[in-house]
């Protein structure tokens, strides 16, 4: 398993792919999106809706809906000078 701490769901919705769920970090969410974009462009390039077939990157940006939530953790420290 590449990302064991992330919980994501991929849902086709009309002519888009919705990625929704909880990511472990921003870096992990970006890596997941890159994997999905790579797979989409490799396997479904002919089927993706696009007005201009010479612009696959823009095509994927419009096709994939990123709803990945990354929770940030804040830490407060109380410092006492002695």
C-alpha cells in the first residue's frame, strides 16, 4: 500500500472524476493526484472530454475534482524563562 494513512474515494460523476477523503499530508495528497493524473492520461486519454486534444494537462485539470482534505496539526508551547 503506497499511502496507508490516507483514506480516499474516487467517484465518477458525469464527465469528471471526484477524489474525496482525508490525506495524511500535502505532499502525500500531491503525490496521489499525480498518480491519478498519470493513470488517467495513460489509460483514458482518448475518452476524456476536451475541446483541444493537444492540451492534455489542462484537460485533466478540468476532469479531476480534488476534494482531498489534509488536516493540519498545531502545537502550542508554553515557555517560561527562568
